[in-house]
């Protein structure tokens, strides 16, 4: 009898809910529970009403109580997953959603819920797998096609993303989200006219939405139609003068046109309108970086982080600002902080790897790189993986990583040059030559590619061809740092003064290059310019404080200058970073003035041989992000 009475009360609660009530339905369902504590319907509705109030802890308690009576209810597992997600417990949420999908594998809504959570958590591999499951259930699922496209866009595979967005639009022509993301992907591919058409289509579907207009203005600006872009934004500001996002968009257009100071003025207005928005400060910092003022950008981003210490965009931007100031250790610490907040973030992970590579920490960098066949392995992460392997003296493995990156984007000249460099290092000059001569239509070698081709020709004995290519490689603008390094190496034995001048020219062109700074210092040391060498090597250690060979060569310069105590300190630091340097330091002629010092003799026991290298350890590719 009680269960029937509870049933009637639940129906009354449902009717009052349909009529727009909230408090009355809750009281009725609570009454139903008092009448029949085992009423799963009442518990389910109480949980649902609690989610509407965003009282997710209470909702979770109701749903878990209900689950005791109906353990195989896919709906209840799904709702529990939603509650856990809202409470910030992602792993628990996914566990519940997995159970819901296991119980009802053909229920597309449950799979879509799982896709949403995985994507928002930046778990790209798992999101792609869930999208595949959804498409298996419903091949025409625009939702699954959209999110699959978003994943590939995140991975830098824009052509695949565009194809998926277009398929989603065919299946659901009136869905503006698919059309919007198609425009964004086209913008990434620099298909500006197509992007403008896509954003116009979104505006037709959502006439009052300003977002597609902002994106259209960006597409117009990036295609050089700055006047049209500014007119579009000015029309918005004419009716909505206090629209903060329009102000930011106008500043972005001004910045694209090179009007950075005017853009800064616009951003000051935006910050005055929204002083508690980190987004405004990030936009200002970006403009300051364009102006070449990274120190001021750091100050602005610190203000943003005072507003929200966990704002991921601010953390990412300040990491890049630290890099612009050559403060790699600060950039690394900030990127690691971002990775703690969002462990699955591809941007922070790749930034951490970049910093580790820049400081010569190859093993640690490799640990952060995704597996070569992982869906998360995009061209950037594969390039970083190859750079770490090359830095560890494993050119064959590096070639595999670079080859996979080139498969993902055959037009990427940097990937092609990375692979060519690895092949050369592995003694495969002929294969390197063929790779650089066999280019996709419309693709031409840059200075670095020409230099590597010259190196391959030289290795194959084609000296005249090599010399012509070396000369041609210097005609490009800008010249890649690898070219400067290589040309200086070629001249080092027969004309060391000329080699130094080449390295110094390269350093002027690439002032942040630790490789070139190390080469300049080493050549100055070789030529006996000890004070100059000391200054250059100290600059190197400012760029790369963990550089073992930087500390070692500085120790050599200091020893020859008679500054024994400082030399021993640097030598100890070098061995702390690279124990293999302990093997033969006692035989180095640059350090013989220290031979009678007990501290010199006690620095380390001999281990495996390792001669002093003339080159800083990270390869040129290590500077890539």
C-alpha cells in the first residue's frame, strides 16, 4: 500500500514540475520517500532536482542511495558521473560513465557524455576512442564527428579536422557549432576566404551572435583586408561601445597591422571595463611581446595571476614571456605549474619538453614525450622526441620519430630538415640527399634544408655541388642557426678566425641561440681570447644554466687566466651535470695549471672515456617548440 501511495505522490510531484514548480516538487518527492524509503523514482527525482540547484553533493547522495536498489541502472550511473564531474572528481566521473556505457552500449547519449568529459580533461587519445565508439553506434552522429574533429585540430592535423567538420555539417546542416569550428580550422590552414564564408554561415544561423563576426574580422585581418576588419568591429562598437570583446578584437586587428601602440591604448580601455578579467591582461601582454617588451609583458601577466593564480592562459603566456627573456628555468617552473593544474595539457607538456631540451636534459625531455604511435603524438611532440633522441646519441631512433612527424605533414620543412639531419648523423647521406630532393609540389628548401643537402653532397664526395649549395644557403632570409653552426665548423680547422666571424654573425641573427653562443665561446678559447671567451661562456650559462660543457669550457678559460678557485668551482659544476667529463679532464692541456691542486685531483674517479666536445650538447632541433 505504501509503495502505491508513494507512486501517486511521485506523479503529483512530476505534474507540479511540468507546471514550472521547483520547491513544491521537491517537498512532494521527500514526502514520497518518507512514505516509502525504497522508492527509486522519488530518489532519482530528488537527485535530479538537486542538480538543477547545482547542489551536486546532495544529488550524489540521492543517486548513490538509488543505486543500492537499482545497481544496473545506466541512467543512474550516468547521473552519478555528471555529479562527480561537477564536483571536480574526473576519474570517478569517468568510472561511472564507463559503467553506464557498459550497461547500455548502444545508448548514444551516454557515450556523448563521456566524450564531453574526456575532451574537457584534454585526454585526446581516449576522446578519439570514445568518438569511434559513438560513430560505430550512429555513423551519422554530428556530435561525435565534431569532437573527433576538435581532437585532430588540437593535434595540429587541420586537414583531417576540416573533413570531419564538413561531414558533421552534411549530417546536421543547421548546427552552427560545426560551421563555426570549420571556419576556425580553415583559418588555421590560411584558407581565409573559406573561413569568412563559414563565419557568414554561422551568422545566418545565429543572427544575434557576435562571436562569428569577431572570427570573421580575424580572417579578414589575417588575409590583409585590415580596413574591412576594422570597419566590421567599428560597426559593433558603434552600437555597443562598452563591448569588451570588441575592444580586444579591435586591438588584435591593430596589432596585425603593426599599430602596436594604438592596440595597447585599446587594451587599456578593455582592462578598465573588465579589471578582474585575466583575459584582458593576457591580450595586453601579447601586444607587449609583439613590441619586443617581454619584461613588461611578464609584469602584466603577474597582475593577471594575482587575479587568478590558476588561470591557464596566463601561466602559458608568462612561460613564453620568460623564454623571450632567456629565463628558461623560470619558464620551466611555470610550465610545470600549469601541468600540475591540468596534467593532460598538450601545450604545457610540450613547453616543459622545450625547456628541458634547451637546458640539455634529454632523458627527462624524452620521458615527457608521448609514444611515437600515440594519437597525441603530433608533429611538434614527435619533433621534440626526435631532438631528445638525437641529443642522446641515437640518430636511428630520432629518424623514426622525425619520419613519423613528416608522415603527418609532408609539407613541413622543419620536419623534413629534422629527418635529414638525423639521417646524416646516422651515416645515411644518400637517403638524406633523396629526401631533400624529393619535395612535394610547391615546396622549396629553406636555408637549413640547403645546408643539409650540401652536407649530404659533401659526404658523398660531390665537393663542387656542396660548395655551391653552401653559398646558396646563406642567401636565404632568415638563415637558420644550423647553417651558421655548420659553416663555422667547416672553416674551423683551416681558418679559425673566419669561423669565429661566421659564428658571431650567426649569433647576431639568432641572439637566443645557446648553440651559437657556445660555439663563439669555444672558438675564442681556441684562439686564446680568454677574456672574450669567459664573457661569451658566462652569457651561455645565463641561457642554459645546466650546460655541462658550458661550465667545462668556462673552467678552461678561467684556469688559463690564473683564476684557479673559480675554475675548480666551474669544473665541479660541469661534472655534476655530466659525470662522463670525469674520465679525462686531467689530460686536458687547458687545465694543466690546476694539476698540482689537491681539489683538482680529487674531483672524480675515471669512468668511461668522453672527450671534450667542441659543441654544446643540445642539437639545433632542441630549440624547436
